[in-house]
C-alpha cells in the first residue's frame, strides 16, 4: 500500500532521480550541496551538507551504520556548470546526531 513518508523542498531543482532507498532509509540529494536521509518508518530525517568547494553528485548507500555519497568538484573554468566526480564520502550515522528534519 502506498503512503506518504515525508516531503522536502527542492531548492536546487533536483528530483527523485537523485535518490536511493534501501535498508529502511531514503537518501535524497536536494541540491548539489546538500542531501537528506529519511527514515522510512516515521519520516524523521537528517540534513547532510557537502564540504566547501565540494558537491554531491549521487546518493549511493544508507543503512543503520553509514551514509555514502559520490562527490564532485567544479571544473577550473569559472562559468562551467559541469561537475567532475572525484570521490566518495562516508558519514557515520552516529555523527549525524538526532533527526533535524521533521516528518511532513
């Protein structure tokens, strides 16, 4: 049965094509500088910000222990919108603390 879990604002214009769902969580890129992790059982979530001069390019994995996101850097040309993937960042779930995104 379908049911709404949560809602989020799309300030960067990204949509669910930048989302993965696994292990009871959805990991959603809300723009190139931030993501949210949503617990599917109750809709509570955590915001995750990219480090300075780094972007998130792809949601990769989420479980009770870790969150993994592909990262990228802006090219050296100042007006280019293209992002080059350059690595992966892993966040410990414990480091995210208590949920800071309320269910909607």
